[in-house]
C-alpha cells in the first residue's frame, strides 16, 4: 500500500504540537508543585455588629444577596490547567498516532520513532488514569495538590523520550519491513507499548518514593522537594499497584513474542539480545513484586529493584535496538 504523504505530514504536525502542549503541562505541574504551599487559605472573616449593650453579634446576609463562592488559590487553578493541558496533549498525540497508521495502512509502531511515541502516549494515559482514580476515590493517598505535583516528574522523562524519538530516532512514514508483516505485530507490540508506558510511571513513582523517604527520615534533607510529595507509603502503593497490574501484560508480551518467533524463524526462543534483555526485565520485576511482599525487603530495597527494572527497560529500548545487532534490529534508522 502506498504511503499517504498528506496524512503523514499531518501526523508529524500533530506530534510536534503534542510535545509543545506536554511541555506547557509540565511547566504548569511544576508551577503548582513549587508554589502550591506558599499560599495558605486565609481564614474566613466575619462581619461583626456591635450591639447597644457592647455585645458582638454575627451579621446575617441581606435578603436577596447571594454569597460569592470562595475563589480557589492560584496554585490550584494552575494545577487544574496542567491536567487539562495533559488531556488535550494526549488527544492531539492520539491523533498523531492514528494519522500515522492511516498514512501507512498498518499498525503505527513499526520503527523506533513510532514505538517511542506510542510508549509515551501509554505513559500519559497511565498517569491520567491513576490521577483521576486517586482524585475520585473517597479515601485518597494524598491531597489533590500533592497528586498533581507528581505530573511534572512523570512528564519530564516522557518529553525527553518524545524529543529523542522526534529527532534522533525519527523515521519517515513507510511500509513495514517484510519480517514484520504479520498480525502478531498488533498483538505483541501493543502489549509491549502498554506495559512499557505503565512501567515508566511505576519507575518514576519509586524514584520519588526514595526522595520522600529520605526526607521523612531526615527533614533537613530533600526538604524543598520531599515536603511537597505525597507520603512515602502513598508513593510505594502507586508504584506497587501499577506494577502488579502491568506485570501480567509484560508476561503476555514475552509469550506472544515467542509464538511470533516460532512462526517467523521456526523456534520459540533463541536468546537473541532483545529476547534476553526482555527476559531479564521480567525477572527483575518478578523480583520486585516478591521483595515488595517480603518482610525486610519492603521500602527502599524494593524501590531500588523497581528502578533497576526501569533501567533494564530503557537499556532494552535504546542500546539493544540501536547498537546491538540481532534479529530484532528494526529501528528504522539509516544503516539499521
């Protein structure tokens, strides 16, 4: 199928627009994070009438007068704008992905540029789902301002990945390589995209857990950042619950990849660099879940294992795909 260059151009424009919107959202998140606690709610003032006997009585609103609703602090309004910009950016980003797929007539994750874009979209969706779920449940793990404050730290690595994908890793819209022309690309790579994006959020939560935990152990350390984060228990739960939900998807990713490998290369497993690194990541995340449920390993030890798992995923994404030669070398870069 020939590539529709018009749709491909619109896709690239939507991609660049979404990055700009995400940057604006990140700055707004950090704005609320930095100044959210500087402004405190002023106590409500009561009008007082002095009676003839010297007593004080609280004034009552005049008949027909409608009391104005108290205005939200500026920091909270900035945080609300950040969430709105995140949702808008995600919609524009989704438009970019859909247009890329329509332009090429295939699943829009056939090279490193498209795969990185899809991972970032999955990370944004994971963050948005967690945020709205936490804000709507009756028992919150943190205040709304603290929860929104996590947004800037989630958006930062995602924007870096989007920038790298759109510059260094960019590939023009083109048909799939013959080796990838299979329905398994929709099944296997979709699962990889979802799990990679969600695990990115879980890794960021574990990093912030270490920062908050250090602050709780010594309020003189990491005070400017740690004091504004949710409690360490809340961050630990966010990382753990996200990984628990995502781990079966990553397991399915490896199983689906093995089935596709048998159909394409005649064997289920061959210890290809990509296969090996993916299996190592699976072992690390399994170890994290086990450590998180084991007395004596909870807390910082388990968090470091989760962060190591994220490091393996990043290594698998960049180094194995770009530097190491193997059967999975489909980065779409010149010379690959």
